[in-house]
């Protein structure tokens, strides 16, 4: 099979035959584990990583299904029933820091009930610690890095009757009592060669629950139009997609938008690339293409402050982009350097002022409690966030030395990581149950948690901020969204 064959606009099963049964599973992580007391506003979106894997396998003719256990909150007895009923020859399980125990539990179900089924796991957690994953779990194989063609070749081997996976690149496997690595697999260099993710195998978009302040029209859908990040932020894990930036062409992006609007009923597009605007010409072409087609849907992007300019933001605004997410990280120059962000406070200010001038809302990420943090630098960060009228959402994140990051490597070598209990690596930690894996010098855990609560309280409970948000309300849907977002903000501030 030629893996570089240009994919059709929509994924569909190979018309020649319905072949071997393949099942991909996103384990049923509970919303309470994701967001604690704030589970009713938990951010739940479709896991497009397994969507791409499913699309490639389906395009090759395999009979593929996806079980996304999160949005429907599938209980384990039901999950076991669903797996056994399908009797797949290969099961792929995605694993994140938060869901690694659920991934192991899912693999155990498969191996107990269907011992001949090949179980392969992948995802960011697996790629960060593949050998540990093999020792902890009931996996036959784990895929390291981008998994589309690794998974496909495993399926092809199993279908041919082979259980020798040693020549398939990008795998970790058992050889008796030994754990062995196959040759590394390079990244997919031309993303236009990939079919669109198999969204038709997921539940409807209306089942998912993105953050209330991140969309305007229901249902929204998220797209990844690029992979790889050439920047070197020490808090960021790039182990799966690597450093080499690769992007779909503008025409291909527009085709995928069309599929989402027409086939899946999306009313808003959320570009989820880490840095959508690295290729300025491509980003501008996407915006121009949206206008040329007469599309009027709202859309959002994520990028860096040094990867935008005023002309770009003006074009985006005309094309329907209403919100942009920046990783501002800190209001202190020294902390930006410590985080290896590669930008300055002046860069952050300039981008925020441009957004304000063109009338675009901003969401921003901040980090509190990284190595080198002081009470003064935290104070500067909170004051910086409060400085800009365009800043609609401020995410104040407690620093965590994730596996796969430079900070994670350095702090583990120094013995400064306090625990590896991933149950507490929440995106949104309930302050009362916080158990930080790192506490900066000069602080206590309770104090770091208190600063995060203070940051949320000072930012969201300002009368001027509340009044600005009320002025943007245009519909009953807006009232509903903002009420949920405000409930979440107040919860983070006062619990």
C-alpha cells in the first residue's frame, strides 16, 4: 500500500471489503476526575488523535469503530459489554496523564475477556514514558510518537497472521522478559496526505461540552491544521508531534471546514493548533478563503504573541475570528526567561494592544508557581492580566513538571518532583484537594493554591470586568454560556 497517496475529502470505508475488526477506545475518564467540583463545566471535546488513526485504518479497508467513553460517561461494565460484543482483533487505547489508570483498566478488560486480541496503547503519556507504560499495563504494544501508520501496520500484520512486530517502526514491545524498541518512526511530513479525522465514528458534536467561554454558536468543532512546534518552552511537552512544524495547505484546511459544516453540522470552528500562525501566508490564505466562500461562522485560534501582527488580526476579524488564545505565561520579564518562552513583556503588550485595537477578544494562559517564582512575580502576573480590556478569559494554571518537558526532566534529576500521582494532575485542580507535584522554593503548597484562587478572584470579580462581559451578551445562548463560565470562575476564586 502506498502511504503517501492523497486522501479524498471525506473518509470512507474501502469499498472492496469489510475486513478485520478494529476498535479504538478513549477510556471513560469521569468528569469529576477531570474537573472536581466543576464537572458540570468540564471541557470535553472529541479526541482527534484516535480520529486520525481510525481514518487511516478505515481508508485501508479495515472495519473500524471508536468508543469515546468520556462524553457519554460509559461505566466499565457497559464498556466491557461493548468490547466483547465487537470482538475486535486489534484494540487501540489512548492514554493521557489523567487517563492512564483508565487506559490500564481498559486494557485489562480486553486481555481478560479477549486474550487473543492485540492491545496497543498510544498518546502523549505513552510517548513520554513508553517503557514504564509497558511495565504497568496489560498492553502488547505501545506506539511512540504519531501513531497513524504505526497502528495501520500493526493491523496489517495481525490480519496477515503475524505477531512479529519487531520490524514495525515506532513501537515498544515485549520479547520474553525484555522490553524492546523498534526503529523510530518519522513524523508525517505532508499532512495533506492524511484523511480527515473520522468524526463520523464519534458521537454527535452536540454530545460534547467545550468550555463555555470558548465558543459562540452551538455546536462548535475543533480542527488541528498543523503539527510540531519549533519553540523551546521548558514547560511544554512536544514528545508526540516533535519540533518540526508541518501544516495542511490552505485549500485542504478549507475542505475540512466545509466537511465539518456540511456533514457534521458544526456552526463554529475552533483551530486547535498550538501555533496556527507560524506560516503567516497560509494563515492569511485560510482567512481569505473563508471570506471568498461567503462563510459567516465564528472561529477562534491559538498562537503566540510573536507570531501575529496587526494586519493579520484585522484580516482574521473581518473573516469572523472573534477570539484568540495567547500563552502570556507571566507578567514578569525574568519569569518569561525562566520558562524559555522566547518572548518579552513588550511582545505580550504589543499583541494585546493590537487585539484591543481590532476588537478581538483574548483568552490567555498564565503559569503560577514555576521554578524561580516569587510573590512579587506572581503579583506582576495578576496585575498584568487585569491590565487589558480585551482579555476575556485568564487561565491561571498551577505549574506542573509534566513528563516529556524540559522542566520535568531537570526537576526529576534534582529529586524535586514530590510525587508521580497523576490523579492530581488535573487541568483544573479543586483547591481543597490539591496535591502539587512541585512547590517553588520559598512557598508552601497551600500558599501556591491561595495565589491561584486570589488571581481568579481579582480578575473575574472586578465590577468593570463583569460589566464588560454583560455588554457583549447578544442572545439567550450568551446568557447561558456566561452564567456557566461565571459559576466556574467564582468557584475557583472562593472554594
